[in-house]
């Protein structure tokens, strides 16, 4: 009994510690790379933004943040982010409260917190922040400052993320908000600008009026839950071109001088939307939108910022526009809980560029685009050679890497293409459609994505995600090919990448063997560090082409390729086939000596469809080949006599 009492005391003590630790962890704010569930959920932002000092970045504003409490608000705190702008006052409901600064501006979690007034314990609340100041750009030590707010070429505009800021999301440079991708909310923005200026922003323009005070007012409303890093605005002398219809407007905001070029560049936009809808499901928002900005590009939800040079270059393929449009499904509609999973956005959007090429030009251009990504990542100075070698998931962000390294674009897009090959189109696209539809307007992570692929395919994909998503590097191969005069081949493939990369399994490697007049393509599946494959050929191969098969471009590098010289034995073609084309039988005439000959027939894919052996005599020999079971088509006859090959094409016609 005494021992039991002590045991109960210990259990109670452990429980108290657990409860306390849960409470403490629940009050921590999420970091860009660590999602922590919060006791609150922001449902809507309603902001009035005075930009009458345009084109300067000076502003004043008021933001009403609508919050639902997921647990009792008593004793809890509400967090929000705001950088470089001065808070004039803050209110919880109608009670004035202090917004307490937490941390320094160099911290990735720098923020403000408001303690809930004890007399207000309702499950929902509105927090109002009045503020003013000069909107700024991301903090980093680099000369390139991308995220935040800037004014260039008479355009005042916001970019939702930075490349080198340790806090990633940059909407906090113009809007008080819980600036973390895990908390998505609808928004309504009222912009006040000098008369004659226009504003492009998220959602639909629901109101526009012109007070008699030298200003114009635009009210944009986005009804879907959206990550704050995808909020944006752009102020200038815009006109907009509509490539859509009343059911789905497709607007491109540009300067009037650029309208003709923009009309050409975006002429295929409806086809682009239709292509993605066929693959991934209906376009998820009320509007497709682009705005030409001095820098870009960025997938702001329903109002994509695209680099103005790209927007007016008259290239109707419009690859960057296709990439950013794909984000409306990957990253915007379904958003990572935190930026460790940024590959879910960028890898899939880059893969969608390949899908767009496939739609326009067919499978060859799809494969070419996949191969371009592979080559860029491995060989280009802007790829792994410079930024380092690391996984797709939770990659390093300090230089020479960044918040958006080429790895998650180029390697990632190629890896997604390999997953498509691994599962086949039917299962691959079905899994993506389920993932997108069931996580619509919500969050996800890599585990979520893997779950859908495994559920649909009824296969474990741990091996795939382990080596391609969580693992770093790529397979590096040494290939040696040896062919004997009798057609027998020995192909040795060694994986020679650093041990830290691991040994890759289920790796598809297409090899095309070229002879003087013949070719044969074979796919090999690698599962160990050293592998040897033996085969029979009907021709002498003198050239090997690696990773150029008909359906996939594997992420691999050939470090060396060696063709070993064969013995210079006499290879003769002193053979005659009667008749050719044939139907049910054929006479084969060939010259040989006394001994055993081996007779093989290959089909066009290189498979042996007939095999026999026969005794020959010195001089002319006749063999009666029964072709009755062979379907119509082209075949290759190979006769092996003491390592001397006789080979000839023939045709079966029915």
C-alpha cells in the first residue's frame, strides 16, 4: 500500500509536469520552420490602408483582426507580427490594451503580444491595431532585398516573402497579422490612393469610388482562407486586360504602353488554366490575376506578381506565368504548416512547368524540360555546386543557400516527375486530386502528401521519400559496357556517390545501345551499389546513351562511361532468307564449318521470341525456320557459330 501511494504520487507529479509543459508549449509562438498549434485562430483581416503618400512608402492604417479562441482566452495571449511601423494604439474588443514588443528585430520570431482582458472571455474577439510609418523591405545581410514593400518605376508594391530574411513571411512589413502560413484567413482591404491611381490586390474588387478630396478608394475582398504571405497590393497607373469571362475573370494589370505585348504574352492563359484543371481539379478561386511588377515573380493568391520583363516579352509559352499559376493549387489552396515544407510549393509548381510543355508540345518536350531541371541542379553554377547539397525538406537557409534555393525547384521538380513515373499517371494524378480536394483551403506537410500517395497506390513509399525528399544528393554512376562478338553483353553499373548520399534503390536507368544501323533501349532498375546485367544483342553496339528513355528522366549523373573493345573476330553476314517477307516458314541459308550453331530470333523490342540449336557442316547450310507462330512485324535473325555472328532482318506478313 505504501509503495502504491508513492507510485500514485509519482504519477500525479509526472502528470502535473506534462500539463504544465503542454501549457507552456501552447503559449510559444510558431517560428518560420516550427509550427506550434496556437490557442487562437485568425478568421479574417479587415484593413484600411492609406497610401496617399504614393509613390513614397509612407502609410497609415487600421487593421481589425477577427479571432476565434480554440480554448479559453483567459490567461492566453494573442500574437501578431509588425515590422518598422509604429503602433499608435491597440484594442481588444473596445478595451484599449498594450501591444508588448517581444524580442529584437533580428529574431525570426520578433512579434507583439496582447494579453486578453480578464473581463472578456468570449470565444471570439476583434483586435484592432492603429499604426503608421514607412513600409520597408526584409532584413538581411545581402544586397538583394526582395520581400516587403518597395517603390520602383512609379509602382508601389508588396512581395510576400523574402529570400534571405530569417522570418521568411514579409506581409508584416505592411499589415499587423499573425504572419505564419499555418493560420489562413480571409481578408478585406480598403486602399486609399491619390486620384487617378489604381490598386491590384487579392480577391475581387467589390467597391470603387472617387471622393471629392483628391483620392480614389478601392475595396478588394478575398473570401477564401489565405496564408498571409500571399496577401499583396500594387499601386500604379494600371489598366487591366481580361482573358477570362464573367464566370472566371483572368485579369492582367499592366501599364497601357505594354498592353499589346502583354496581350500576346498571355494569349494562352485560358488554355493554361484548363490544362491544370484537367490535371488537378477546378480552379479554386474567384479570379485569376497577374500584375507586372519591377521584380518578381511571386504567387500571391489571385494576384500574382510577375516580373514585368517576362510579362511583356511576347513569349506565349509564358513558363513563369505557368509556374506561378500552378501555385494556386500548390501552396495557395493547400499551404504548408511551416516553411520546412516549402518544397511542396516550389517542386510541384516547377513540375507543372513540365506539364505545361507536355500539353503544348507533347511528351518529348515534357522529358526535355525534366532533363533541363536535372542538368541545372547538378551542373549549373547556380545549382548544387554553389548553394550546397541538402534535402528538399527542412533545408538550410543561411548563405550560400536561401529561403528559396534552386534545389527545391530543380531537384524537386525532377523528383516529382520520377514519382509520376513510379506510380503511373492514373494513380499519380488521382492521389494529387484527393490531396488537393480534401486539404482544400487548409494546411499540409510532407507526411500528408505521402499519406495520399500511399493510400491511393496501396504501396509503401517510405523508400522514395527517404532517399529523394529527406535525403540529400543524387546517384552518381560509373558504367562499363562489354560486348562479345557473339552478341553477349555485360553491363556493369556502380553507384559511386559519397557515402553520405546513401545507396539508391528502385532507380530506373534507361540505356540506349546504338549500332551502325540498329538501336535498342533497355531500362535497368538499380537496387545496390554494384550491379551487373547480361544480355544478348543481334547487333554490335558502339555507342551508349544514358537516361534518355521514353517516359522518365531520372535524377542521376554519369561520372564515367566506358565501352570495352571486343575481340576483332570476323563478323559475317553471309546469310540468305527465302522468302523475305515470309508467312509461315522461311529457309535460312548460311555458310559455316562443322559444329553446333545457335539460332535466335529477336522482335523489335529486343526480346527473344525463338531459340534453337542445330548441327552444321562445312560449307553451305540450310535451316528451315518455322515462323507460323510469329505475328506480323519486323524481326532480327542471329546465328552464332563459334562466336561468328550471322544476322539479318526479316519481316512477317499475314
